[in-house]
C-alpha cells in the first residue's frame, strides 16, 4: 500500500512545485481520489493507524488547494480522526476533529453533518467539558437536524448515560417528540399527529435504544407513532422494521395456547420461539430490500448484523434453510456498498456456501468460498494473541478461517473434477474417498470407501523434503522452500485429523463400529494446542465421544450391563455365565475407557 502511494506522492510533489501549481492544481484532487481507492479497504480497526501519514499529507494538500469540493476535504479529515484514534493519538485526533468542526462553521454544514455530530459526542465521551460545549451548540440557534434530541440519544449509544438513567432520558426525549409514544392511555397512544421527518428519525432511533435496553413499552410506542405518522420518513420506517423484528424475539411468549386455553409445554414454547425467529428474519429480509432505496450505509450495516445475530440459533442442518434468503440479502447489500465489515461478510458467505453444499449446488458453493478468500478480513500480526512457534504459519492466525475455507474448496474441487484424472497425491485420494462416502446412497459402497480410506490413512507416510537439483537454488532459497514444505506437511497433518473424525462419524452412523473405533483412534492420537488449533480440539472431542459409544457397543454386544462396577449381564443368566480372568479384565478395561473418553470429550 505504501509502495502504491509512493507513485501518487511523486505526482503530488511534481504538481506542488511553485512553477507547476497553477497548471497542475487539479492533480491534487485527482490524486486524492486515487489515494482513497488504495486505502479505503484498510480504513478499519487495527489497520487504519498505518494510514495516518498518508491521510495527513493529502488533507494538508487539499487544504492548500482549497478546492470547491468542500465535502471531500471534510471526508478526509474525518478519516484522519479515525486513523489517529486507531493509532492511540487521541490528543492529535481531537485537534483535527475541532479543526473539522470549525471548518463546517465557516463554510456551512457538510453532507455528513449528523455523523460528525455523533463523532464529537462519542470521541469526547471521557471529556465532560467537551461534551458541555457540544450540548451548548445544540441549544443556540435553529435546530433543523434535531441535534438537541440526538445529543441525548448518542449519549445513550456511547454509554455515557448510566444504565439506571436510560429509561428516564428516553422517556423525556420521546415525550418531547411525541407524547403519545410514552402514554399509558391506549386511546392517546393510537392518535396520529404531524411530526417532522427528522424528528420521526429521532423517535425511531429512540425505539432502537429502547429495545436494546429491554424497554418494550417504549419500543412499541415508537413503532406505533412512526407507523401512523402522516408525513413519513423512509429512514424511520426502516429502523421501525428493525425494532418490530427484535420485538418478536424480545417480547415474552404467552403461557397459554389461545386456541385451546391450555398451558404451553416446553416443546410448544420452543416451536413458538422458532416461528417467531423465522418471522423476524422475514421482516429483516423485507427491510433489506427497502435499504436499497434508502442508501444509508450505516443503517444497512446495522441490519446485516441484526440478521446474523438473529440467525445464529438456526445455523444447523435442519433449520439452515430459513437463513438462506436473509443471508443472501445481507451479503449482497454489504458487497454493493463495499462495506469494510469484512468479518461479517466472510461469515455470511461461508454459511451460504454450507447451504449450497447441502443442496448439492457445488458450483455456487465454490463461488461463495472464493468470495471469502477474496475478502481481506486479516488482522495485523501484532494483534495475534498467541505466541507463534516454528511450526506455526502466521497467515493461519491473521486469517484464521482460511484453513477451513481452503479445505472446503479442496474437497469441492476434488468432487467436481470430472475430467482432470485421478487425484495427484495419496492425501487427495483419501479426502475424495471420504467425500464420495458421504454422498453415495449405496450402503455397501460407503463401507468399501471408508474401509479403503482407513487403510490409506493407517499406512500413510509423510514425505521428506528433497531439493530439486534442476532448480539450482542457493542456500537461502533452499531454506525458504524447506520451510514452506514443512508448513505444508503440518497443514496436511491437521487435515488428516479432520478427515479421520469425519470417517469416524460416518462409520458410526452406519453402525460400522470397528471402523468407527479405528478412525476415531487415529483422530485422537496426537495432541494439539487448544488455543491455536481449536478446530482440531473440537474434532478430537467428537472422536472421543465416538470412542466412548464404541465401547458401549462392545459391552452391549457381550451383553454386559454398563452402569455396574461388577460384571452384571443384561439377561437373568448371571449365575450360569462364567467369566474367565481375561474376560473380566477386558470388560472392566472397556468400562474404564468408556468413562475416560467421556471425560476427554468434555
């Protein structure tokens, strides 16, 4: 990025020379646009601090030129403030913020004045004197943007107002905008009134704050007033749809079935909660369609986060279908505005890929997974929370989901490779056999494929590094190639743990107990770091549970009661059956290992 900017810096230096200023003044503006294209993807926490120098340089040049595009200059200053805060340069950032505020006072409001006002409150939340200055600004002159009410709302959002006082502050603001929104009189609450569009926005946002703090009555009151307003605000309507969707999940369910008059049991409550969640997601999906017309990036992003959070309990094979359409809407919306919420975008695309695989739409799944790899969701190396060792690839911790995504892509590529011949390596053939075992409907074929894969896994030998003489590498190149080879071997070793676990689960489902036992044993034979390799730890936990189940099956096959310390048979032939010392030792050892594997799984 710095290298790319170096060319722009050179162009700016040429254009800034005294003899060229008059002739090439336009170059500064063009260079600021090109710079924005380069740095925009890094304007996110952890990365934006690297951009302070670049943003400061361009902002100063725009100030010198004093171009007609005043809003563009304000945007750059606003980004500089964020970058400085990310770099923990709070005093300098607040000075730039004050400079930006003074600029808008001299030249008039910029086209993101509301965002700027919110930033002043949030960034000064630890400075009471600065907050008092902001409040004083709202009390002087006209208030076409409803900043007086926004001051209180943003204080609640920024955590400045204590939780104990949130209800009182919200009630005061809502009563000032629309008294019927907080009225306990049903007739008054249903009354319609003419409220300016900007105040409807403020009221709708109060409803958002109310639902987040569990103030259901206030949230319902805000929704009711916005729905009945004679002069509608599109932004208020979208916010209200968000609140209605959350109300479906937050409102307590009824204890009695309205049709039968009988008290609901636990299962009926779960069904009702499920239906409410599905209905809430439908509301959010419709709201995302409305967001296309609204074209407000912040509200769109808020809706996408709501969809993700609402869908989390449904991310399992039996209910994943209800998340597909909302996830598609959210992913498309984030992509269309080029949002920097890259981790959310990755999560959405990954879940869409899983659904496409379930439906056997493999080409669509590949597209979603390739999108995941194209999105830069990486964190800085300094932000990695673990101590990296020689066997650790830094990329696995900067982009932690890439391991899963690439492994899924590898499996899909093997399954869809119709004309590419046989897999190139033993491990690729092993992965393909397990994938074919998952999809085949022939039980005998599944058993054959799993048995073949198990033998290949048991006999597998890791290759050793041998430099290729034809490459004619120097010592440094050999060392670099050897390190890359070593990391590849480690990665494949981890993949084999996941494959063995999948084999164990498939085999146990088919009641191939011996095959499941051997596969699970292979999956659990190595120890892994629970912090660095949590996916392997989860796979080993599942394999330990399968091993425990296998020991149960072995005991039941011998008709041995599991829950007794002594050897007790399932039938009434306890006195007639004779156990050899070898049998007693073997059965007791199975019981001990059964409990050991349960403990290890936990």
